[in-house]
């Protein structure tokens, strides 16, 4: 099975109080429901925290990987709960432990773990199995661009973005209703445009139609030239 494995660690968790860290964990765990609203069965098992500030989530629908990353970070930043690094690995998963997903095995887990270890200043990284060829390079670059865009969002903008990324929040009016704090439809539209969220809709759609999954194993081998 091809899956996307998200491995994360909470930024500056050692400076958080136990209550704040508990809120962070609940926020990350809550993203599972939002992803299931997009596609039932999208998440395998439940997100798991381990080593105190590290977490892992398995997506049976790899196309949701960008939305998942932005939802986790948007909800955390929007609630002023800090941030998390997220490394995504896309590849084969050979065994899944739904009770403790961190005990699962496969290529996607290895890629995700190595990507997290290799991260430096960035907060989101993606590594796809070599069989995806150049598609993996384009996907990785796209995630890095979205990471750079996210870095410029304020807490309020991240909160609005997180709501906009939820299933069914397809109009400015609905986003305003879900925020529930008196923000007008016009103000939501202005905020969405100012943070460039409209531009993210194309990468989201490109990931989520999952046609790129069909490229696995189809990379062309160079032809031998006989002289």
C-alpha cells in the first residue's frame, strides 16, 4: 500500500508548560477528524505522540498530505500554541499498527524519519520514493514554497486559513460563520486573498486528485545509443 507518513516534532516544546503541551497534542489529534471529513478512511489509526513532543500520522490518502500539514500548523499557530516541524514520506507501507502507528514499518516511515533528521531551517519537507522519479522533486519543491508562504502568516491569518482548509468551508460566508467572532464575509475574503491562500488551491488540487500516484514505477529508462 502506498501511504503518506507525517512525522513531526513540536518546536520549542521544552519551554511549554504541561497544560500548553497537552493543548498542542489535542490540537494535532483533532486534525484527524478534519481529514476524515474530506475522505472517510483517509487516516489510518490515530495520530500518536511519542518521546513527549514527537508525533506521527499515516494517510491512506496521500493526496491529503499538503492539506494535513497546513491544517496542523494553521491550527497550532492560530491558537497561539506554537508550531511543529513536519516531514512527509510517501512510499510503500508494509505493516501497520493502528493502535501505535509509530510501530508500523515500511518505506514511507523510513523516508519520513530521514527527512525529519535532514531538516534545517524549514518547517515542512517531503521525500517521495525514488520510483516516483521527477514527480517527487516537483512535489517536494511545492511543499517548500507553501512552507515559505506559511512563515509569513500571522496567528490570525493562520486561524482563518485553517478554517478555510476544512471540508465544506467553500465560501467566505461559511468561513466567517465557523470563525464565529463577528468577522464579516468581506473581511474574510480580504484576509484569504492577502495571505495568498487562493494560490494554494492549485497545489492542493494537484496533490488531491492523486494522478501523480500513477507515475510510480513508470519512470522511463534512458535508451542505449549504439554508435
